C-alpha cells in the first residue's frame, strides 16, 4: 500500500543535517565539499546524510533556483518496447503541462538507479517517475525526503512511497495459470530471464506457481536464462526444455516471462515443425502488437503501458493526495494456448 504523505516542499536541507548532527551549517557544507573537518564529525555528518537521503542542491544560487520544469523519468531499459511505451505516455502528458522529461536507464541495476535518483534530485526536478517498488534503502530515503511528488509505475505488489500506478503482477501470473488450466493443460513449463533483477517478472512467476498449486496441473520444467529477455533467449530456453527430454509430449504448455521470449518460442516451434497449440501451447505477457501480428496471434496478457505513463505523469504534476491506481490488465486468448 502507498504511504499517505504530502511531500515537504523544502526536502531535506543543510539546516536539517546540521541540527541532527549537532554542528553548524558551515561544518556540514565543509564536509560535503571535502574540506578539513575532524574525522569523527565527518563520519557523523555523512552517516546522517545517507540516512536522511540528503542530496546537494546544484541549482542553489542560480537563476534556475526559482523553480524547475524538469521531471525525472527512470526506466529499466530502452531495448524493450514496453518501457518506451510508458515513456511515450508520460511525455505526452508532461509536454501538455509545460514540463520536460529527463530520462535515465538503469538496466535493471538497483545501484545504477540509486545513482540516477541522486543525480536527478541534485537538479531539484518538479517530480520524479520511477519503475517498480523495489529500491535500495538509500534510494527510498532520497525519494521519501525529496520534497517532490514521486510516482512508482508498473507494479502494485508492495509498499509505495507516494503515487503508485500499475497492475498486480502476481494477479497477472495467477490469471495466466488459470487460463492454461481451464484450457485443459496439465504439464506446464516456465521459461524466463534473470528474475533477481526483474522483480515484476518474478512476481508473475510467483503468482503463476501459486495458482498451479491450487489446481490439478503441475509445473514440470523451469528454464531461467541469465541476462536480458529477448526472442533469442526465449527460443533457447524452450529448446533446452525440449532437448533434455521433457519434449513436446512431456510438456503441453509453456509460460514465458514476456511476449519477447514467447515469440522466440513460436519461432523455435515453427523451425522444428511443432504444432502450436496442438503439441505445445505458448503463453506470454505484455500484449505486444508484434505478438498479435504473428500468423497465430500470441496468447498473452496485455498491460496498459501507455496509460501507466499518462496517469503517473498527471498525478506527479498535480496536487492530489497520495494514491494507488490499479489499471488492471486484459487477458488475450489468442491462438497459441
């Protein structure tokens, strides 16, 4: 659930750090500039800086300090059309409201996200849009104490800071499993990518397994590949399952982390003459247009990506209280499962 709070428009200041540390503002400033300060004092000030999530104001003393029309947008990747769709929705709303997005890409690395958050907050943006609910402790402290609106997009399964807009990935995973079970599939496999980095994909898999545990079906094979998701990794993952003996006769349906990987599975089946869905059914996630343009439209769940960006940007630019906005998802029966 999102925490109910109104951002302090000041954010954390030098005076706050000085008061907490029991020193002067000049001493705090000297510590942050790397000037001569007693080691014990420096350590105490830096610990409070980290704990409170303080970020120096790089606009202080400039003409820009009167206000900013910048909104930071931090996404995991530009290689997958999913995130440019979110960015497209956010940019349209921000542009209409007179704001300009500043974009950062994390490559699913929490430490890189932390660095981007710090860099963007140093320029005192009007708001910040990030992806997901999982962040480092320091990232959460910086976001919570920045004094601006913060929107976390694409996930509802966890604790939010201010504005949360998205869908329940765990519920999407459960819906995927129920669809396959209702279609009569009983021996299911999963093909995914690095679930330690992509926590939303991990939550979908968790929901998928939960639903299977309550059904007559079973998860009989799992293949998780390192690195980014792609059609090539989806093809390789399914090939591994088939080649090690699970086979099209042993597995009757495969659930993929996303549509990219599921399309790779489709290409593998085409190359090997495996009938889809008669010999093996395939199911994805995201509802990409390309998946629906296949000769057999992909069975999948469509996520409201552009709408997430639009709603998140609108709330970041507004003055409404903290909110949780569930945009839901659409299951597309398709022709592959």
